[in-house]
C-alpha cells in the first residue's frame, strides 16, 4: 500500500513538473 502511495506521489510531482515545463515553453 505504501508503495502505491509513493508511486502516486512520484507521478503527481512529475506531472506538475511537466505542466510547469509546457507552461513556460508556450509562454
């Protein structure tokens, strides 16, 4: 169960980083 939560947190943080990257890229 803990592993699943850690995986979700990792995906969410990666998603936020991707959104920030694309937001800066598109201006």
